[in-house]
């Protein structure tokens, strides 16, 4: 007879769930040195499961070092392989907790999960091949924001022992200069980021913020310096309803401005109600109002037709 479905957690299981999540969150963000014996044990078990001979292990200090070796040896560009060590902590948390609360699994499934857990809880990404398995150390720095998104304030969000670093702002990967020296970016560099609006907005915000007025006050993110260097002037401003909060019934209204710069380019300036980031979106040069500018980038939908429920 099969077990009944688990439709809700007991009070104790709910407490266990919170602790379980914290445990695997810490594993995913761990900066401890890899437990090499345990990691190799897990990989060997997975190779055996596939009826493959034990590989030679090559340990390197970062995924960048691993992918460089693979590129040089095979000419192949790889990122992750599906055997990603601590980066797989999220799904290990789900399946191990399911078994913890009495979920059904065969003995073989449990054994295979334990083999994966040995790898996930002990090291960084792995790059398995028939005769060799390249193993990577975990980072020495790993930081995140209040939403648990990769984030570093004036420092790498991820840094490895060999110096390889990843810079990120609230989950968006950005060039090093955006985090470390935003004031050194030329305007042309920010404009060239137009194909990635999130990166461009973050870069622009960081670039503008250190700019001071004559009385020593910050101009504010997304403002003064951009306007100064592009020679932009406002030709229209309005306030529009972005959406209506279904819980409170309150209309969330945002201010927009249509700017024209010294090259004749037009930009719709608006903020994101959820992040407060300021966006400069290049729009149709023939636009004369904020609504016309908005319509030129949203498929021609007028303000009156935009869905306003949140």
C-alpha cells in the first residue's frame, strides 16, 4: 500500500524546514576550503554508478581555471556541467528534506542522492570527463543581498583563491569597473551597454551618484552627471499610473520625463516602482510626449490600454 500524500507539515516539520533551508543556504554560499576526500568519494561513486573507471582528479582554484584548461585542451567553451557542487545546494535541500519528512524513495534513489550530497556539501563545480575530473575549490568571498541575490558593495561578490572574481549588483553581473571605479567610466562605455538595460542602469546609477553639486550635495542616482554630459534637456513631463495595488487599492503613480540630448536622441526617464532604479530608455526621435515615447518601445500601447492591476 502506498503512503498517503503529504499535504501539510507538522509544527515540528515546519521548524525543521526553516533550519534545513538555512543549512543548505549556507552550503551554497560556503567559503570554506573544499573537503577533497569527501568530494572525491562522491564523484567516484557516481562514476561507478555509470560503470566508468575511476578518473584522475585535478584540483584547481576556480571554475575559471577549470574552463581555461578545458578550452586549451579541447577547444571547447564550457561554463557549468550539471555536476556543480555547492551551486546545486538548492535541489539537494528539496530532496533531502522530502526524505526527512517521510517521502517515498527507493533504497537505490536514496543511495544515489547521498552520493550527490557528498559532492554538493563538500566542493565547488566539477568537470567530469572519461579519464579525468577537474575539481574546483569553493570561493573565498561569497556575498549576497537581503533577497539572497549575488551582491557586492565595493568588492567582488565572488572571489576565488586564484583571484578570479565576479562582480554583481543585486543579482546582476556587471563589469568590475561598475562596482570598483564607476566614476572612471566614460559616458561612451555606459551608452555601449544599451543591449543590457539592467547593467546599463546599474552602471549609470553608480556613475552618477558620486557627482557633487557646487554646494557639496549628491545629485542622486540616475541624474545630474548624465544630464550634464549628454546635454539633455526635458521637453515633456507627466505622471502616470503604473498599476493599482490589489491589496490596498492604491494607485502607484510614477513620474516620467522625455529628454532630448545634444545629438538629438530622445530618452524616456522613468523609475521602477519595485527597485527605485532610474531608467534612461532611448525612444523614437519623433516622440513629442512621454506617452509617445513609451508607446515607441512598448509595442504601441497607449497609457489608457496598459493593464494596471498588480
